[in-house]
C-alpha cells in the first residue's frame, strides 16, 4: 500500500464491503479474486472484526463512507477495486458497470477526469 495512505476502521469496513460487491458482481467468484482480496486485507491491516462488519455493511452505506474520504484515499480505493477486477485476467461488463457506479457515486470519476486534463 502507498505509505502515506491510511484508512480508519470504518473506512476499511467500507472497503471490505465494496471489494466483496466487486467479487460477487459477475456471479463468478474465482480463487484469484479471493487471493487478491486476502492480499489487500493484509496490506490494509484488516482484522477479523473489521472484515465481519464490512461483510455485513450495506454497500450503499459503504459508498457514503468512501464519498467522505480524502481524494488520495478515493483514488487508492479505485485502484484496489481495479486489482480485484484484474485478478482473474477476465474483465466482465458487470465489473466495469459496478466500478463506474462506485466512481460516479463517490466522486472518483471527477478526480480521474482531473488527472487526465
């Protein structure tokens, strides 16, 4: 993980929720996606308690938490979700649609547009 980017427990719970949504969105859960999720959990220091809360967290509430993150945190969140999409070597339309929805709802899309300009 980027050394300067940290997340609170609440933010980590939101990340767990969105990562699980991303893994499940194409209805094809792969070992590669689960492995990548476990690597991300370790990188972020996600405990069993944080994971359990994130697992039960409503994705709409998770989006609100991400929306309140700093720009750096939001961009890194987008990168983490992209790692899940890329994990199995297959990019599905459902995954791209979910990523676009998350980016639009949280403002990540605006940040990415600003980087391109």
